[in-house]
C-alpha cells in the first residue's frame, strides 16, 4: 500500500513539474510572441484649396524606430520632399500628422500629389506606408468640361458655344505647331479658363505680372487663361491661346534630362507662330538698335528683365531673332534646331548641328541684320577700392583690382572686412595706423616690464637703477600682496551653451 501511495505521489510530482516547466517556457516565449511590430497605415488627406493639404496616419512605434518622415512627390517635380515628423511617443500606438502648405502659385490645380509616411529603424530598415494620392484642383467652382482632339477645356462662365470656341482655337494651335515641329501629341492637355481675374491670379500666385493673361505649365500639361465669355471672340484670344500652347508642344519636342533651350528661342518661336514678327515688335527693335539699347541674346537665356520696357523689348528681340533665323536659314532649319535639343546637347552644339554656326556667330549675324552694334555688358563691374589710411607707406594697388571696381580714379587698397570707415573717409575719425602700432608697442613693453618687476620681487633681485634707459615708472609706495593680483576681475563662470537641435533633413 505504501508503495502504491509513493508511486502516486511521484506521478503527481512529475505532473506538477511538467506544468511548471511548460509555464516557464511560455514565459520565456511571451516577449517574442507579444512584442509589437512597428507599422504605419495609409495616410488620409484633407485638402483646403489655396491653403493646405493635411496628411494623417495611424502608426505603431517601437523603441527601435529612430526617425519618422513624410515623403511627398509633386507631379512635375524632379525630387521628393522629405520632412521629419516629431515622435510624440517613443513606443506604442500614435497618430502621425503633417500639414503641407499650398498657397497660390506653390501647387497649381490639376496637379497630383502623392505622400507616404516612412519609419527608419536602428538597423537602417525602412518601413513605408501605402501611397496617398491627391488630385489637387480648384474646388471653388463646378467646372464645365468640353473635350476636343487634343485639349480638354474647363470653364465656369458662359454657355456651350464659349467652350466650343475655346476648344477649336486650342486644337487648331496644337495641330499646327505639332505638325511643324514633327511632334505627335498623345496625352491630353487641360485648359482652364477663368472668367474672374482675381481668381486667375490667386491660382498663379502673387509673383505673377499684372499683364499676364495666360500661362502654360508643361510639367503638368496644363494651360491657365483669364478670358471672360464676352471676350472669347476678341483677336487677342486667338493669340494668347496658341502662344501658350506652343510652349507645351515645344516642351514635348525638346524635353530631355540634361539641357533646356534658351528662353529667347522658346518665346521667340511662340510669338512668331502665334502672331508673327509684327510692326510693334519691329519698331521696338529698331529703336533699341539706334539707341544702343539692344540686349545680347545671352542675356535672355534664362529669365527676361522685370522692368516693363526691357520686358517687352525682350519679347521683341526674341521674335526678331527667330524671324531672322527663318528668313536667313529657312523654316526647316528652325525645326532642325529645335529637334537638336532633344539629345540634351549644349546651345553651341545644337546650333552647329542645325545652322553650322555657334550661338555667338548666329547672334553676330542677327545684330548685323538689324543694324545694331555689339552690345556692351552692363555688369558685373568691379567696385572702387576702399579708403587709404593716412600715413600709408608703400605703393597703392592699381585701381580696378578690387572686386566690384567701377574703373574710377581711386587707387586705394581695399579695407579689411573687420575695419569700418568714419566720416573722414580715412579709416574712421582720427584713425591713424601709425599711432595704433605705437600704442600696441607701449602696451606690450609695459606688460613685459611689469612681469619683470614681479619676477625680480619674488626672487629678491635688486631693481634696476633710476638712471636705467627706458626705466618704467617707480613702484607704488605700498605694493599689494601676491595673493591679490592687480587689475584682474574676478573669474566669471560661463554656463555651457545649449546643445544644437536637429533640423529638418536637407
């Protein structure tokens, strides 16, 4: 009987030991099974036109998440915008949020904006959410849409006849220019017509000139124009629409990843094909040539001047040069020049391939054709040298050697960036370099002699006789003790500076 009870007790002990071992094993496995995995959900976007786009997403963070970012891609842009998002919690569920500002002119209507949140772990692993796609559009209006062969016209005011007229003008322009440049347009072009002038400028932004009636954006294949329904048959409408759409076809013909043609060629072709080289432009070029005010083509490569007179002259010169190109070389050569840019070559290479001359050679021939002398550059010019201190010894540098010299008669060397000039123009009121040097020497000698006296006192050395040449002033009647140094302020404890904060990524 005792043996049976002993065996039962042993079985119970083995059973309890097995349970304890299983529980221990589960306890060891629990951190692995229950450990949270960092993740981030698909962002939700809230759009306020001309104000902002707010992106929000739920996420689970863990201690190995070292960085949270929002990656935004805007249609037509060549790079992503990456912004660091503050982590309000170190571990656990949270909501990620970011407000992307969208003022007028920053993001245009008819633009796709994509965004994703991204987590970076300590080992460099990236965890990204799914993409949120926003089609940014002008939600202030209920747009009417009429589609043609190449163009979709979006308009708010006016009846069907207004929309059909805009479609016809736009389609005719695309057909004509694409045939000329040998371009096949397959993707639709969106044309937004604003009847209200203020709303039109709100979209383009505050940097838009007040005389702009239309603007094309090839990167999103969109044209914006300010045309009231009552003005759809005005002659200027048949000019501004083809002009802007020519830019879109031109972009298709030359687009590459390396080099874009000069602006004078782009604008010159747009004016030439939409209204030709008219009398107004001819008179402007003639007057500028006679008054030696012609701007060289190299000055019109990127942006046109902002003053009204030079701005309009830039357009006149651009169409004048293109008109000369067609008359002197032929329209086929103009087309060949445009096509040469497709390979991403330089301006000189494109001109050599099409016209057998470089840009300088073409410009010289054009200037001769309009009777203009070679323009003289306005800048940059060297500035005059700085003021010369009184008592300056040595030859002064030649005028014009300092950066910014205008070539004036002054031959003074430039001043150091740390010096300042006073009313006298000679390095400040009462400033004399010689006296500064003498004063510095006196201070150095005084310090040296003071240290010498102190050393002599401590070593019980005799002082130099009063007849000593250059003897310093006699010591005070009562010398201070060694443990109370003269002329020294008590030490000031300077608190450590705040550590630098981490800014947003470049």
